[in-house]
């Protein structure tokens, strides 16, 4: 009986363990990604174009001797007109042993979220792909789309891992 109580307490404690997420904006929506995938945040600089790359791959930059592909998530997610402002930043990610940059409108802050604060995303019955969405989190008046950035960046439709390997 005592072992069952201890196991139950340990399972209950797991729900209280918070993970940290970097929040950023794309258009009018706010997203959150696991902070452990983030290597650094840089101001936007025009990348070197790569011929025949998909439109959402803006090109590459040289980051201290590492060639880094740059993905504009606003183009990938079809969020309308893309403007590069002084707030536009590149989040440098370390994904699956590769360094990849993603362009976002702005970075907001770092938040701690417990699994209980992240609600499952609604099922849209196949009208569009939600496999990259971990869930939705409400923090005060903000709604965050919690995204599995590693799953997104390593997906076949991103054409990134092959592009980064070449």
C-alpha cells in the first residue's frame, strides 16, 4: 500500500515539472517551442540564395564557419505578406544534430509550462496537418500554439535535412 502511495505521489509530481518554452510571433499568432532546441537568437540578415530551393528556404548564412539553412516560417505556414522589420529575427536551432535557422516576426519571452497547462489541439478531421502541434496553452489573455519544432524541421516536406546534408 505504501509503495502505491509513493508511486502515485511520484506520478503526481511529474505533472508539476515545468518545461521552458521560447515564445515568438508569426503574423498575429503566438507560438512556443522547446527552449532546449534553441542555440541562439540573431537579428535578420539577408541570406545567400540557393538555386532551386523551395520558396520558404530563404538561403544560407555562415555562422562561425557553419553553413546554416534559413527557413522563413511565415512563408512555410502561408501567413500572407512577409515583411522584414527591425523586429524580425532568426532563431538558430539545433535539431537532429544539424543547425537550422528559422525566421520569425519577433521573439516574445521564455515561459515555463507544465504538461497540465498544455491542452490537446482540436482534431480538424484531416482538413490540415496538425502533427507538428503539441497543443495549445493559455497564459493570462494569450493563446500559445505549442509546436514540436524538431518534428516540423525534420519532416520530409521541409526538404531540410537533405538540403543541409548536401
